[in-house]
């Protein structure tokens, strides 16, 4: 007898690319059976009626910043875990850009212990590629892998020294480690608050050309070709970078790419009257770039959609636009923002969950992201159609810096399951 059956649901299967009515049986934290009928005859200890709503693999979110250690007032593992559960994120892949940086096995073991104690969802950590994320000396990649690091990144601190980066890629390649990079040419992008163009000029904002992304990606691709490393670009946000990415994949290089939900659903004009909640890194792009990147997700050229959850307190955001900190919280807004792409007809639900669940899980060697028998029962039950107005003060994150505050959105998470246990249930 199954421990739990979730029946009468639309099964969003990113692996098969299907959206069909059915049910799932769950036993011992894993999917034990999949039914093509809405109400299977199998007995279960607990029965959940999905009422025709959508059931999909839980989101695997690469690039979540949790501010432990050092800045717990911005975000803790407890608050981030609650926000993730409320947003349908069942696995947070956390960044090492904390204070201090996660660049030693001791620090990594500390945050892993804190995450296991406080977060109701799965947490898998990334570690820094270089010590102090300073770009001068690589970390102990092998020891950090043994301690649980699933990837290595200096986040938005680009390793400018090509020799250092090539050595790090070579060493990572010998160990089979995944390196995640931020493709922005550091000299051109330093101090930029907007993307070059008419809008930035009219607003008098320091800007960076979209070519900075293309130039950095070209360098990284050449080094990947030289070293044979496994490489993931955290955010590809411009049309100019896409041909280089396509060539690299066609040449058989082990390269994947991601994009944040903000760059898929917002553009540079949303900054409007210097609204700092829209200041992210890299800066929001033109509408032409946004459309090109959405198409790249649709055709599979861009593999992963992530939140790039970056909490910032009020003091760091309530500043002139040029001086304000970059970043936005997005664990809870990732799914409803993605529904904008679904309702606009740009991406169907299996494609969205391929990029939010299946592909990131595969890239990191995690078992989730699937609805097949034997997969972990990390699931999200959601209604893609429910309308609501976003209120940032109702978010579970300690920081409230979301660009979607006050906006009309669609899509509500109804329940989130980790290993078959409900870690979130919507009460209203």
C-alpha cells in the first residue's frame, strides 16, 4: 500500500515533455507508481485530491544566496528554506559569496550543518573557485568536493587572470568538477548600473555594452576547449552571446548555460524612475535581448532558469540607483514570474520545468527533476491560473527586495513535497 497518492492532477513531465491527467503513488520518499487515470484504485494511507491542478517536479534552483555566515539579518537558512518551500523550490543550490566566503572545507561543513538544521528543503552547496573569490589562488577543489560541494564558482567576481582561470579549469577537469562562471568582461562591466543604449544615456546611468558578455563567454569557451572542463555560464542575457554558445555546444564542449527569471520577464525600461529593486547583475537588457533569450530557452540552447535569489536589506537598496546594491529576492516569485511566459504563449509548462527542474538536476548529478518511478518525491502542486497582487511584505524571506512588488501575477503554489512529506501547504 502506498503511503501517499496525489490524484486528479495534471502531471507536468519535463522528461517526456507531456502535460497529462493522472496520479502519482509515493512510498518511502520516492515515486512508486505513475497512473494514467485521475483516480487510481490503489489503496493509500493518505490521499490528496489535486482538483485538476498541476503537479510537477520540485524546482532545483541554482545560484541561491543565503547570507550565512556573516549577514543573517538579510537571509538565514531558516527564512530561505521557508521561502523556497512556499515557492515550490525543493532543492536550493547555494552560492559561496558569503562573509567569509565558502572557500574551505571547514566553512562548507558549517553551512551544510546549518542548512540541515534549519531548512525544510534540500540544500546543496557550491564552493568558491579561488580563495576569497579574489582570483589569485584556487581553492582545495578535491577536499571541497569530498565535503559536499557540487560546483565551484566565484559568482560575480570574474577571474580576470586568464592563466589562473585556465589552471583552475584544468584541475577541475581532472577531478570531474563543474565550474560555474559569470560571463562579463570585468574591465568593461566595472561600475555599470545599466545596459548601454538610449535609455541609459537618457537616465545618465553608467552602462556596459552587451558585448561585455559575449567577450567573456568567448574567452571562457576557448579555455574550456583547451582544458576539457565541465562549464556552466550562470547567466546568458544577451542576443550577442547566443551564437557563441550555440557553436560551443555544436563543437561538443561540455557547456551549459542559465538565465535568471528577471532577465526573462523584465527589460531595461522597467527601471523607469531609478527603481532600485530592478537593479540586478548583469543589468536588465533590451526587449530584443529578452525575446531572444526566451527563444533560446524554448529551443534548449539555454538550459537552466534560476531565481538568482540575492537578498539585500533596505539600507543597501534605498540609495541613488548608481550606488544601490544589485540583486533581488526571487525564491517565492520564480514560479509566478515563469507563469507570465506560459500565459503569454512563449513557453509551455513541460519546457519551463525542463529548465527549472530536470536540466539543473541533471547538470549537478542530482536525482530530482523527474516524475518517473524511483525518482525522489520532490514535487510542487500549483495552480497556474490564480491571479493575485504581489505584496513583498508577505514574502518569507527576511529581505523584501523584489521587483514584482505591487504587480499583478498569476500562479500560486498549493503544496510542496520533499521526499513525500509536505513542507508547505497554502492555507487560503
